[in-house]
C-alpha cells in the first residue's frame, strides 16, 4: 500500500471554482468545480465534491459526484459513494461495488 500523497492544491468543501486548473503534485477537490483540470500528477475528488469537467491526469481517485470526461494516463479508481456520468479513458480502471457508473470506458491499446 502506498503512503498518503501530500496535497498541494485544495478546493475545500463550501467553496466553488469555475475555470481551468493546472497544477503539479496532488489536488483534492471537496467543493464545487466546473471547467478543465490538467495535471501530470494526481487528482482526488472527495465524497463532498461536485465536479463537472474535462480532466486529464495521471491518477484519479473519485469518491464524489462527477460529470464529464476523464483521461488518466495511469489509472482511475472509483470508490463509493461515487457517482460518475461521462466517459473515462485509462489503461487501468477499478470501480468498486456501490459506485454509480453511467457512461463509457475505454482502454487504449499499449
């Protein structure tokens, strides 16, 4: 099991952000986000988050509400109570029991 990532970017519960987010390190979204997210690193969407976005990242952990598209170059993990609506493209996708998944998933050829 890998150690907990240090959070470098945080959108806390109760806050709202609209626009384009680009960062290095690990971002955790617990509030509302609408727009685009780009990173070569990690994105955590917590249980309290509501995100409507186009996402490109290395690793994505989804626990909250998400609508849009995710392109993850390494992996995506969806954990209850996640609710996903959209398209996910990644070489490794894990959807745990209890997650609501409405959409499509694509695994690119190596």
